[in-house]
C-alpha cells in the first residue's frame, strides 16, 4: 500500500512539473499542442457538454497523474531490481506508447504518431518519459523515507 501511495504522490509531483513545463513551453513557443489540449478539443468536438473550465481541466489532469502514479507504485515492488530512474523512464515510455501511439489515434483524439510531425512525437515522448522519471524518483524518496520511519 505504501508503494502505491508513494507512487500517487510521485505522480502528483510529476503532473505539477509537466503542467509547468507545458505552460512554459506553450508561452515561449517551444512546445506544440499537448495531449491534454488534444483531449479537451476532442471532448468538445465529440460531446454536447460545454468545455471544461480550468479547475476541471487541472483536476482531471492531476487525477490522472495520481492514478498513473499509483499504477507505477503498484508495479514497483515487482521491478525493484531495476533502478528507479530507469524504471520511471520505461514506465513513461510505456504510457506514451499506450496513450499517444495507441489509444488516442484509435478514438480519433490525435492523427496517430506515424502521421504526426516527428518533433511533436518526440516532445510527447519526452514529456511522458519525464513524467515517469519524476514519478519514480519522488516515489523512491518517499518509500525510502517511509522505510526509515519504520526503523525508529
């Protein structure tokens, strides 16, 4: 249970960091449209509901970050033989391939990574890998701290 909670906290931290990077990247013109923006646009085009406000958008983003972090925490006890940063990078790459390369194009949210501009594909991959690494590092630090607390 502790590894799941540590993973959720790591996911929240990674979600906050990736949100900041995405916001800065859009403002500075260095990053293209994010997967979150694609999701928002897809929902607007495919549902009759009004567009979500910023609170709902950020709430769903952080909810997904916590959920995915929890998934990382759930799998971590089975992968302890892999260093946390490497496991985080693998986890993030797996999220990218599951979401950006499989689910999103299958439901029409994106054009598919094979048709996307390679720079955009690499940006998406980098953000997902970054999310995984931050999730893993925060979760590892919290798990280590929790373990130290048990020794007292």
